[in-house]
């Protein structure tokens, strides 16, 4: 992420986020880290950074897949045709993020609410399936380890197709 540049609209963004009652912090002027709570992906940490002429949004989705790379990336690309405001992108390490840009004149309560709603929806709705495709072996190993140690399996229920859970 680049250095945040304060803009005439950057102050408005803090007021908008406060008005939306979202959990956020502002580590430097014009940069806001918003915590979006989901059901499948428990938290999606989302940066909103006011740059000179645009608002940059970026949220970590998941790390680089361990396996089934072609199927994993196809799954994400197929979703791109219907997405608004953000898209799936890779960083240099191959980790997956949701990223986008809006003109600063779009920084309104309604647009920020819509943008954050999109980030949360795309992250939460696609998370379990993406993990099942790109991390199936790891999920199976984690399940076996938890069974062996008598650990809780509650947060692995979404992956019952992989683990054979009843």
C-alpha cells in the first residue's frame, strides 16, 4: 500500500465511518483500517486510503493456495464478472486481496456503505468455497489433528464435505 495523502475528503471519510457504526482505526491521516465482521470469514480487515485523486480500498482475502491453483483462480475470476467496486487481485507473494478505487467525489455515506458491503459480501460468501478448493489437504490434516487431540471441530463444520463430518 502506498503512503496515504490527506485530501479535502479524507476528513469526511472518518465522519462517514463513524456514522456507519463500523469498527475502525486511523493510524495516519487519510488511512482507515475497517474491521468487517462476517459469518464464514470471521473478520475482513479493509483499508480505505484517501490518495490525491482517489480512494483506494484493499482487503486481504486469503493466502496463496496450496493446491488446485487453476481451479482456485478460475473460481475467483468467474466471480469477477458480477462484482461491484472491488475485484480479486494477487500481490507479489501470490496472496489474494479484494482491491478497488473510487474517485474522491464518490466518498459519500451511501457509496462507502455500498463499497464496504460489497467487500464483506464477496469475502464472506466466497471464503469457504475458495478454501475447499485451494486448501483441501490442509483442512483434512487440521481435522485429523483436532480429532486425535480431542479439540473442537466447530469451526470446521463448513468443510464437512472434505472431512466426512456428520
